[in-house]
C-alpha cells in the first residue's frame, strides 16, 4: 500500500511541477503587464517601464523561457514567488489568503460531503418514493444554478431578513466586521455569522452533486449478492446497508472526490469574490484583472499543490476502503 | 488517479459494451421509445424547444427592443408594459433577457456538441492506438485536469476577451472534453478487441477509417449524452465567466452579462436579477433532464428507465 501511494505521489508531484511551469508560460504569454503604464499622461518613459518590469521579472523583451528559469530558480533557492504588481511578496500574500480560503473551504466541503452522502444513501434506499423524487429534483435544480446566483439570492434573502428585523442579524460582506473590538467570543461570533452565507453557498452545491453520485453508487450496491448474504446470516436491514452497502458504495466516491476537487475550488473562488473574502480564488481573479504574472503563477502553484493533496488523499481513502488495492 | 465522470456517464472504464435493441425493432427506435417513456426526457426536450423558440421568436412579438430606453420608466418594477420591469436607464429587462438567452443558447448548442466531438476523437484515437500514444494522451489529459477549467479560462481570458464571443466558444470547447475522453478511451480499448474491428484491421483498413466507421458509432450514445449535458454545462460556464467580466464583452450581451449588471442592484430591484437568473436555471435544467434521461435510456446499468 505504501508503494502504491508512493508511486501515485511521485506521479502527482511530477504533474504539478509541469502544470505550474506550463501555467507560468501561459500567463507570461497572455498577460500584458506593461499595459498599465501605457496611455498615461504624462507618458511614462520606456526606461522606467523596463525598470519596473525587470524588478518583477516580467519584462516581455526577456525570452520567455529565461523568465521561467529565473522564476523557478528563485523559487527553489529562496522560496520566494516574486513580487506582485502591488509591491507585496506573493509568498506572503498566499500564506495570508490561503488561511482565509481554507477556513471557508474545509467547513463547506466536509458539510457538503457528509450531508450529500447521507442524502444519497437515503434516496437510494427509498428509490422512487416521494422523498427520493424531492431530493433528485432539488439537486438537479441546484446543479443547474450557477454558484454566483445562489450566493446573490442568499444575499437578497439576508438583506430582506435584516430589514424585517431592523438590525443587521446576518452580516455577509468579508470575513469579519471591519474594526471589530471585544473579547474572544465577540470576535468568534462575528466570524461565524460572516461564515454563514458563504458556507451555505458552498455546501448546497456540494450536497447536490455528492447526493447524485452517492445515490447511483448505492443503487449499484443494493442489488448485490453480498447484501443478501448479510441479511440471510441475520444482520438487520440497517446494519447490512451500513456495514456492507455504504462502505462499498463509498469506494467510487473517493475517486469522485479527487475529480470534484477542481469544482470545489471553482465554487470557492466564485463564492469568495461574491462575499468579498480575500482568499486565493479572489487572488486569481484579481491577478488576471491586474495582469499580475507573479501572483497568477503563485496561485497556479498553490492550486496544483492542493489538487496533488486531494488526489493523494483520495488514493489513501480508496486503498483504505478497497482491500484489493493494498497488494 | 482515474477520472470516471459519473456526472456525464456511468459506464465503467473497463467498458463492456452492452447490446441494445429488442427483437423486431431497430436500435434507434428502441432508444427513442425508452427516452420518451421517461417523463423527465419529455419535460426536458419540450422545455428546450420552447425556450429556444421563445428566445428567437419572442423579441419579434414584443414592442420594446433590447436597447430601447423608456424615459417614463426608470427602474420600474414588472408591469403590463414592461413584463420584467426596467433598469435604471429605462431599458426593458424582458427584451434584454431574450437577447441574452439567444447568445447563451447559441454558445451552449455549439460548445456542448463540439466538446463531445473532441472527446470522442481524442479518446477513440488514444484507445485504438494504445502504447506510447495512449500514454502521452492520457498524460496530457491528466495535466489539463490539474488546474480547474474555470481557472484556466480565467487566466486565458486576456486572449479571448479582445476577440469576439466566438473565441470564447472555441476556448470553452477546448477545455471541456477531458473527462469524457478518458471514458471513451476505456470503451475503445474494449471495442478494439472485438472481432469486426480485428477483421477490418486484418483486411488492411486504415486506422482512421476504423475509428470513424467502427469505433465512433459504437460510442455515439455516450457522445450524444455528453453533448446534451454539455449544453447546460457550457451555458453555466459562460454565464459565470461573463458575470466576472471574463466572458462575453459589450456590446454583445448574454445571460451572464445581464446578471452581472443586475446583481449590483439585486437587493433593491430584484427583477433585474431574479428573472434572467430564473430563465438561466430553467434552460440548464432542461438540458440536464434530457441528458440524464438519455443516459437512463441508453445505458441499462444506470438503472431507471421510468420515473
């Protein structure tokens, strides 16, 4: 098993490194960092444009492969991802923003997976009954709704609620209220309230897709012989379904977890931007609007490392659930 | 990491190809009958047709054009005169929504099938050739899956933003085929060992012809399912990109750009946001209901053929 995980890990590390390098080349080729200096009045002299671009290491007159080499060696030797167009260290930005993103992502993903799996099992066991139909159509509708629409609808709802009550019950802009003072519990409560709407946005989407997959995986398992065997040796229906059904049905889900991780990241970046959370998703969108090559390349590296971790984790879960992999 | 995509297909990658067709009927007729036996399929297909007709005929039957300004109605709520209300410069939201819907539908109906076609060709070539080519193609697919497509499209947006919306269509298709291609590859690998494919090969038929004549028709069902589901997925991707200003650019409008404009005052004037959003959801829902019912009808392992 260690060997299996190890081989996978090496493969992922290799893929991530190549993806990051290609990503760097891609943004270097498409972004135009010089554009923000052009068309100014008075015009910026070419020498100072060059100096500014050289400082960031994004001067288009330097061959693109040379820039990549500079960036990569700088990263390996000093651990620095360069300077953003706003003059901050990209590495420091990422550490700060990654915390924000993870606080949002972890809760949403875990809640979404748990509720989604539970609803999927429930729907499969009660196939074609009213509750199954409701879950099915509800998840179809959620999956047909863009994440940003869910977020904005929740914001409209919260605003109406706030108006009806007369005070700000649900704050939804940013990660915490600006300039909030008080003891630990006041700050904690403020943060939890801010988490509410973004977490719901992320969770709803995750629940909808996980429940669909879990339902179809569970339906495949329900008619299997070993469920009947478990029943005939005297297990109760519930016990047979949980011990022998759900466990087996979770195996394909671990693969799906890795596959869906990209969708989770996409959803998170949209959610962050809508609710003004200064996380990594927002960083990506900002870096594109600012033509910030270093920030974008840093985000690519960060994302591919996350995808690498998710892939390895799903392999570990797979191996833990499916004894056939462990040989 | 094996990526089967249960969202688009439930066939296993080792892919035993299943026989369809009951005695006395052709395969196509059987599939059609099964598809339309499902209520979801009928609802989805009829909805899609109605939405498409509405988008293209609706504006002709409505007095306001999508750029017309009604100086007596700035930011009015829905009324008999303006069915979905007006925005703060007096433009009619109903007219705008229909024009945006046209663009979104066109994008969806091109990108969905185009992505499925790329997936079919790449997957079939990888599975049929095998060996080094197969390994290279799978590796490229895995590489493209490292970053979420949405991220890649955002990073590429400086390229297609300066071009027309057709460039967006091309890019959406270019980054939407990878998962299905892996499934098609698995199917092709089992098809390759079939007697008729072997017979064709031994008779000296070229690889390209075998892929075209024997492989692609056998995976066509998967491609049709994904082309249908892809319509909705493309409309979602387009609207999200446009919402953030990375997709369709003015003067072109799509549902995404309308929603982006409407979202800024969504709280005070909900009609600017809620109506276009509702139509977007119904459109995508119709395509996914139809796609899902197609899958149930074509793929016997997915269980339900009636509901």
